[in-house]
C-alpha cells in the first residue's frame, strides 16, 4: 500500500472493540496540541485508527490504493 485516504462522516457505521461491535460516529475532534484525531461513537470515544470500517453498503465509496 502506498497511500490511504479515508472519508469519515457523522452517522457512519464502524466497528469497535475486539468483538467488532457496530457503532455510529457522533463527533470527530482534532486535538491541535497532540495532533491526535479522536472520534466519538455510540460505544464511546476512541483514537483514530483503532476501529474497523463497516462493509460498503453503497452509501460510501472507499478507495484503497
């Protein structure tokens, strides 16, 4: 993989935790001081890239290069 572009939006379904529980994104925050991106979900907050994308259900298009 050479690059990865991810489009996240409020209301999008993702999977969180070891058991891959479905959760909905409720907010996206950027912390300028640490450079960290945190997403709020219906299952709690988590740092970006500590979740799995839900399968494409024709609502979103994901492009992996």
